[in-house]
C-alpha cells in the first residue's frame, strides 16, 4: 500500500496505464519495469533504510512471463509529457501489482501499490488501488490482500495499531497503514522483519547443529543443494502445500494451495529466469523416505551482500525432533561456506509464530522492521 507523505508536494500531471509483459528486461518496451524498480528502491530506502529486498527489473519481467498459477497485472502512474513524447523509466512515479490465483483461493486477489516518496499525496495511490480493485472485483474476487512495511514495531506505551491476532504492534502514525484502513482494509496480522548480520560464531552454530542432530536421532538425514534435484520435487511440493496453511495466518481468508512436482519445476524456473537461485536443505525421514521438513535461502544475482530466508517448514507428523533448528543451522553453515561474501540475511515471521521466532533469535536474528498483513472483504 502507498505511504502518503506528511506534506503535499508540488503537483505533477500524471496518468495510469497498463504494463504488458515483455520478453526481457533489455527489450525497448521494458522502460516501465525499470521505472517500477527505481520507485520500489526509493520506497524501500525510505521505509527501512536499504533496498535489499526491492525487486530487480529482471525479477518483475520474469514474474509477468510466468503466469501459470496466477493471473498477474501491472499498472504504472506516469508523468504527462508535453507533445505526446514517449515516456522513459524516469517518468514512472508509481506502480500497482495485482495477482489472482488460478487454481486455489480463486476468491482472493493480492494487491500491492507503491508511490515514489517525492510524488505522494496527489491521489496516485488511490487511483492505482481503485484501478486494481476494480479489475479484481470484475474477475469475481471478493477478498483482497495487501501489505505495508514499517521500519519498526511500536514501543510499549506508544500509540499503536493492533492486529486482529493481538500479536505485534504497529506505530499509529504509519502512513501506509492509515491509507489502507481508510480504504476499508483491516490489519489482520503483524509480521516481524528480522536481520542476521554475518559472520556468525562458527562454534555456536556447530553447537546448535550438533544438539539438533542429537535430538533428531539417526532416523533423520539432511541434504543440501543449490537448486532442488528433480527426484525431490514431490517431497518439496508436500512441504509447500503444508506451508500454505500450517503457518500462523490469523483470520486471513486464505485456504490450502496444493503443490505438485510440476509447480515446483515452474517455481524454480521462475527463480532462475529472475536471476535468483535457492540454497536448500531438506531433512529426510530415513525409514520412510519422506521429506519431513526443509528451508531455503534465496540468492539474487548482482546483490551478493545479502540473502533472503525463505520458508522453513516441518511436517506436523515429524515435529518435536528439533528439525526446524536442524535444517536452519545446516543451511546457514552451508551458506557461510559457499558464499562467504554474504553480509546479512533478512526474513519475516508472524509475531504469533513463537516457535520459529525463538529459533531465529537463538541463531542471532534481531528485529529490523514490521509488516502489516491487510485484508479487505467485499462480501
């Protein structure tokens, strides 16, 4: 969601236009994608002080080309130019993204809108949001999801917005949240953004791994790869299916998403086309051969200083053996060995997910921001 500024800037004539897919970020018509990248970078720096997690143009292009499991739309707000001149990336001052699942949760739509900090309070965020909400509603979607990132959680005693879960606190003056509430969204959940600065103490990490292996016992064996071999796609798909519902999600109107080996293949291809790669550790239950749990780091080409901690999940039938700590400790050890240039790791966890937060805190993660999970119900 957009974050209005505290004062109105000089007005800039603008209009909203749809952004079609393009074959590559180098295509002559890819200027909106480069413009969206610049706006998102500016927003991330304004919100959290860095642009580590801002999407690259290549990521955005690839995402629009991979529509196998979601109908995706993008729009941009572009400055009006005299004489009908052709705009460039520098003329993009806002963007909107809409994703509508094709197979599961077909009543929902994800909506994300961003406006450059220099061009807020001109109605751009409202126009972009209304455009995407209208498209979603016409497609029969009745539940809209959105997100708004803040640099911190609210301190105790500070005026705060509380989510429906009751876990976590957001500053009451967070402009993006005010904007969303004004448009009929409710704050359903708060996710803690956490950061781990590297290097970690290798002795402490080895102790975490050894203790977790002792608790797991000989029935569990870990495997680590860059990418995921095809013969493990079905097991990984089972984890992702469970991830869609097993993690805490409050009252978000979101049901199970069923993954299979083909969806994992498409997911990995999208990552590769985006200039990204996974470092994944899975844990196998040796007696049955079942994939019992796993975790991944997402690495981005051209941004070697950081990685993103992706999903960590352990199947319910295998919990109680410290497998969450095991896969995270092994994957972190492998990351530091294979990519010693990595300086920091970012991740998000629901504030009510006390178990996973405790593992992250033990490994050295510290709070670095807060994100509101927003929901709007039409029915």
